[in-house]
């Protein structure tokens, strides 16, 4: 499963959105406590109290609405927009009702095309079932994180394809593991044993019987096929479900620790002292030296979801590890490997593919050095995608459509750069790609391309402005494919942790506002307003640092008014962009029409020229005449 590369711009201040959401709804402390207790081996029998709490349910709404798939309808044809219309009380009551006697609606199956011509089945639950799954995920994740292996990288906080590739590079370059066991599990998501999975969840200490019953019901949810046929699964978990990635990691967590027990966690007769490097990684060189004198087979695993590799020091060890792992998967998890896709690779002779990259070692003087490229499949997919984008760009019906398509093209190129820049040979790969795509751009856009244009886009200017490959379409910049900045794949620092205050401090800037006031606003919503309005009200309080948008003065909780820029009566909505927080007096002044009222509040507020301009902008949007002094 190759993660889809996306374009992202580095933020000046570190801020993790999911952590920020947890802070908004005062759940971070609870999640931290669950993580700490799980580390101690605590058994959790009463998790539903947390899962069904009002704060957790509201947090689930906030998290889901930020997902790109929130506008995708399930079998009931409803999306997040339908929930957004409900009041907070109605929304919380609706979700709690789902938990009371949970029976999920059928899952809609869609087929997603794969590069090899086949399709990947994707299951889309209804929006209500997605909210239920998100509520459960938020509580289960910290408990599971305390039990997961460091060698697991997929769908986990602060881990990514980059951390997986970094682990591979280190095992090859530093530990000289040149023999790789490539194992492909046949139809992993479709063949997960439900009974075994529930037992694995139980073994992690999650023993709330009501929760386990709900998860069982989720796993057995009927599936509506594209032809309308309804099926009832007896095994597997649908790809596309919010809880599915966590459940997949729970299944394969047992594999992670079994492989670790064969070498990394193997006890030695002598208790050697361990130390940590600057990134918090435990150094076990003395213990490993002792183990290498034994007859044990050295092996190290790197896993991203259901894609995993086992690195060995010799071909013989790799062959034995292949057979042992194949047997273990069959006997322990009831999973089979795909023989045509599984093999033992000697990195001195062949490439090994992983997450869209292909890895090999080449002799450099007396040593071997790792070389990594885009995999052949990834290169072909990138070429096809960019060719498609160029065709669409060339056939844009008007200037506006062309501008929008150019933005999309630039986003695709930048996303490819961000994902593949950790390949050692990325410059050569993208140079080859650029030669082909640039030729298409010249042929299709002909005389519209130029070397001169306007670089107003701050992101493109900062990242690509120095490149001589920059070209412009009607003075608008085209991101150069061949200009990519290589970087070393970075390991996850062991000290970085979403569920400890110390670990969060390394990646996330805490709210610089009165959190007690924000929590008061959360617990005292405006009656009769929608859940969307209530959620955005909290976001605005944080974004405005609790200050009035007009006067800039800090507001008490009782003075906070959430103003619709375009009134609801004039077609306005509860969307974030249509709301702004102002003080009560300013809010009265925005809508005031009486000269007496206007003068009264002007005397009270004593607005300066700049503040009056801000006020008048809001009055004009509300279709009120500006105030002229």
C-alpha cells in the first residue's frame, strides 16, 4: 500500500491539528492518562464512559469534518453537511443513541483502480457510523500506542513512509543487512479473522465488553456491492473504515513482537547497559555483539500497514526467516502469503521495492552505499498523472479554468517532490521525468510559455524561485519538475510522543490563550445553534486569541459574541469563513440603525480610525450603511 503523496507547506510554528482539536475539547489529558495506564499494563473495563462522553463525541465531529472524505455519502446518501445542521444537543443525542443498541448500516463498496489494472475494494460506512468509529478510535489509539512496536510506521501518530524508509536505510547502511525478505500477505484486509482480532484487542487490555460487542458488529456490517448485491462478511475489515487501520495494526502487532523476540528482544546472559542517542533511540551494540556470537539468526523488521520487510545478514538466514514467517502467519493469524509477490532479495544484485521506492546497494571504494530511486511503478504512475494534468491544462476552456488547473498541476508536482525527495537518486529520476513532461508542455501550450512572469505565490517563490527551470503560463508560475531538493530520510525521535506532555512539546505549540475560558465556551454553547456553529465558535476563539476582531481587546466569556458576516437571513451560513468573534457592544454596533444607539456605543467604545474601518466592513457585509464620523 503506497501512501499518496500530498503537497504541504511547512508551518512557522509547530502545530499538530489532531492535538489542537483534543485541546479544544479538553480531551488531551484523558488520552495522556490512558496511554500512561496502558504502559503500566492496566486493564480497561469501562471505556464506553469516555467514548460516549459529550466532549469525545464533539471532538469526533470536528475531526471528521476536516477529513476530505467527509463529503462522501454512504448508503444513506448523507454527508457531514447533514450533521452540521443539527444543534449540539441533537447531534450528541443522535450519536449516543447509536451506541445504545449498535447496529451499523451497510457499507457501500466502491472499486478504486490500481496501476496494475486491477481494483482495490474500498468500503464507505455511513457518516453516522464514521462518527461512531472516530469516537472509538480516539479512545483506543492511546492505549494501543503504548503497546505497539517502534518498527511499525503505518497510520500511526508522528510516523510515515519517511520514517519507514529511514529505518530501512539505517539497517542497510549502518548494520549491513543486505538480504531482504519481501513478504506480501494475500488479501490482508479481506482475510482478517474476526475472533482472533477480538482476542488480540482483549490481550492489549481493552476489555470493555460493550465496546468489544460494538466492534464485532462493525466487522459484521453488511456490504452493498457496486451491482447492488448485499453480502455479509465473515472475515476481514473494509478498507476505508476509520477504525480499519488501527485494527490492522493490532492484528500485525503480534507479528512485530514475534520478529523482535527472535533477535532484538532476545535476553542475554549478561545484562548490558543501554544508552540512548540524541534522537532517543536505544543503543544495544553490546547486547547485539553478544547475540552475534550465538547461533541465532539476526533479523530486523520494518512495517508500514500490511507492507513489511525483514532484513537479514545472510542469504541462508533470509531463506529460513522467509519460511518461518510464512508458517507463523499461517498458524498464528490464519494469513497466507502471495508466492508470486514474495521473495528473498540480495541488495547487492537486485532492487527491493517498498512504498514507491526501490532500494539497492552499490560498491563505493571498500564499502557498500545505499542507492534509492522511485520504483518503476511509481515512476510510471507519476508520468501518467502529470501527462493527464498537462492535457487538462492545455484544453482549459477559459482563463479561470486554466488558472485553477495550473494550481492543481503545481500541487501534484510539489506533492511528488515532498514525498520522493528522500530517494538518494531523486534528482536523476525527476530530471528524466521533467525531460518528458516539459516536452509535452512546450508542444501543447506552444507560444503561451515564457521565462518571465510574476512570482507572487510565497510558497512557490520560497521553494522554487531560485530555479533556472522556472517557466510561466500567462505570467503564472509553473512548478519545475526537475528542481527537487534531496533530503535524508528522518527517523522518528523516540522522545516525540503525542500522548505525553514532554513528547508533544517537541512537535506542537500549546494554545496561547485562556484555555479555561475556551472550555467554558465549549460547555456553554449558544442554544438553538448548529454543531457546526458551536465548533467554529471555539476555533475562532483560539484563532483570535480570545480578542475582539474589531477592538483587539481581550473579551470575557460572557462578552463573546459570534457574528455572521453575511446574515443567515441573507443566505449566510455557519461556516468558519462567515463567522467572526466580537464583543457584545461591537455586535450591537454592527447591526444598529438608530442614531441614538450608534452614538451611545461609539461613545462607549471610542474607536480609532482603523477600528472604525473594520467595523464598517462588517456593517457593509451585513447590508448596513457605514458609520461616518
